[in-house]
C-alpha cells in the first residue's frame, strides 16, 4: 500500500475519533440525518437525555425514533435546508420544544421537557448536500426566567389598572374603557348604558366603625356587586365610595333591572366587622347613550345627575336620566 494513502487513512481515522470525542464533550445535542431523514450520527448528549441506545436508532428514520416531532412542519423545514443550502432555525419562542428531552435544571417549570433552540445546518460533500446537522441547545433557563419576567410585567400592568383596595378597575382604566365602549357604540350603532352609584351615609359609617370598617365595607360590597355582573361589564371605583359600571350593548331597561337588583342585593347583605354586623344601602343613577351625547363625559354627567336625584329623594333607590330630564322640563 502506498505510504501516502496509508498516512491519509490514519489521519482520517484520527480526525474522526477526535471529532467524536469533541462532539461527545459538548453540552449541545448533535443529530445528523441524511437526505431521507435517516439518522446517521448523534452525540452522547442526546443519548443521555433521550435514554435511547445508539444501536437502536442509527439508520432509522428520525420520525420513527422521535414520534413526538411535528412531521409535516419539520419535513418542510429540513427540505428547505436541502433545497436552498442555507441554515434554518427554530427558537423556543416559536415552538417550546421539538424533541421530548427531560430537562435537568433544579428549577420549577411548567413543562417536564427542556425548552430548545434548534439549528438546522446543511453539510456539503464535494459540493452536494448529503446530510443535515441538527443542533439542539437547552434553553430551559432562558425560557423559565423569561416566563417569570413576563408574569412580573403582567402583574405590574394589572396593578396599574386595578384599585388596590377593592381589586376592581381604578378610575383611570375604567374611564379609558368607557371611552372605548362609547366609540364602539357610536360606530356600530349599539346600545350603551352606564350605572353610577355610591354608598349611602358612608361618612357616618366611617365615623362609627373607623376607616378599617369603611374599607371592609367597600371590599365586600365590591365583591357582592361584581358577582352580579357579566364578563363584558366594566366595573370600576370612580372615587371614594362612588362606583360605576359600563354596560356594553345594554339598553336602559336592562340597565335599570340590574341597578334594582344591585340596590336590593346590597340592602339585604350583612357585612361582619370585628364581630359587628354592618348593613348599608346604595343610591344609583342610570343613563343610556343618546344621539345628543357628544362625548363619554356627557354620559357620565347624565348618570351622575340621576345618582344625585336618587340621593336627594331619600337614598337606597334607583333613578334614571329620563327621570331627571322629566323633572327639569316640569320645573322649566
């Protein structure tokens, strides 16, 4: 045998052995498939994490060995690498994982499998692409902490919209919601009603039970009224002991029925504070969007006028904007 050829073969075997040792030391999964997507090589990282044996997978189709893979999607991905000769990529943000490989991180996650970044690289031999190298990187830590960060951001966003005491919407967010519903009602010619109410004699309640007692009443009343509302209704604390409810696609009749139900439910409710029973009532004003309302502030004004009429008439009752309009005309 030609000494030069023998030297080349020895060098090739040494290079292959060295390459194998290097790939087995990497903390990244390496999987090589041919143009038919049959597995021709993988490293020890994948063997450890998949609990599969090399003799059972080499020469087998990747989709037979890893049945969890999205075959149609991944086949198109691999085919594009072969056809275009360019790398492709799939991050954990696109698909949390492709291969069901258990993660080994000592952290609590919502998934037992590692989040993965996968890179698909064309491998050329004499100008022809004969294989695809799939690199699988464990992105569990990044995924986990990104998820924790997003939860914190969502919580902060929620806190900016929620009243700290009653846990319903604060005035700023409630008013922004009313403005949006006002615009939608105008654009689509839909009904829109508004209920504004406050607790009767709340100052006396605060003086008698203290501010802690007053706070407890506000919290419990908010829970009670919240349970009477639909998902689409927007319930907010307007200020102090005053509250407001936006009722999308609701005519005045439906709004008055709800207001009466709120009035009666609150009157029958008993709130316990430091072994003492507290009973409260509310006064409510109701208004419906009309053609003459040029802005959402006008609708608030009409509901507020009706609320003050309910209070002036003796409290613990419901009045509508139509009632106030009638009285104004009668006094004119």
